[in-house]
C-alpha cells in the first residue's frame, strides 16, 4: 500500500534539482479501511495533517537557520538556543566555531539574531501577546497563545507581562519623540489631527461586572467629546 511522506531536502546546485540531500522526513499514517468510521475519519485526518504540518514548520525553521552557518571552517560542537515563535518552541543549533589565531570561540549564527540573553521570542509572537492582552486578562491571553501556537506553555504569564510593559515603553518613547518634534515647529500649519468622534461606546473591558459598573459611575458619559474639545482648543492655541 502506498503511503504519503513529508520531506525536507536540500539542493546543492540549483541547476541539478534531481540531486537532493534529505534533511528530515516523516510519514503520514496509512489509512486502514477496516478502522475507518465515517463520522470520525475526516476529523482524525485533519488532526494528523495539522500535527505533522506544525512539526514540519518547526523543523524547516531549524534547517533554514542551519543553512546560514554552513561556511564555518573549524566546527566545535553546537550551542542550542531556545526560540519561542508562532509555530511553538523550536531549538536552533548554533554552530560553535573555534578561531585558531585568536584562540577564541564564536557563534556565527548570532549575526542573524536580535540581542538576547537566553531565550529569544520572535516579533510575530510578541505581536500576538500585545493583541490578545489588550482586551483579555493575562491568564486568558496566555492560554489562547498556547492554543494558537500548539504549545500549552509557550509564554509564562510573568514574561507576558514583561513584553506588554516593554512594548508599552517603546510606544511611549515614540510618542514622546513625535511630540518633541512638533514642539520644535513654529506652528502647526499644514497638519491635520486624525480624530474621530466615538458615536457609540467601546465595549467594556474584560473586567468583573462590579468594576465595570464602578468605572461607568465614576467617568462622565461624554468623556470622549471632552477630550476632543480639549485637543481642538489646544491646536487653536
């Protein structure tokens, strides 16, 4: 019986595509007609393909990173780096190279990585952290991240809070730089504020009902209009 195989291979010369070096392979389970149940077969097949697909994507990321280090002259083992990504956790094998002239070791793979101490988190996963944590509690956001990345504990709640704080600081710094640039102008001629009045209130945050009620009682109903009028009056000057 024939069987499907998913394979990652390397072509050394693009003009000779028939000569390939196999890097990784995994076979898909062969269907057994005696065990097929119509009400479950499609769902089980979907789960199998999804699981193998995620495994293949993680391995492809590792092999692509490994290609960058093929020019090492003197190899002296590997130093594995843990990376949290949208495809789950992968371990990149950084080639350790020995430099005879200086009697030092180096990691050429670090040239393709951001500054880090220990684990690296990809930008894509950081974006998911910020988007989910905008409207959801940190615990819920962490569970959803694990579900989407197929890695239950992809980001600890403590690390999730740190990423939110770090990106918040970056946004504040960008806003400050923009304000300082505007303050250096003699006037605001030619600039148009991108403002939009909110006609219907934004849905309440994912807080307890009692807290939402307290916020509604404390803040004025027309707070959006108040801010709009204040900004417009400041621009007029």
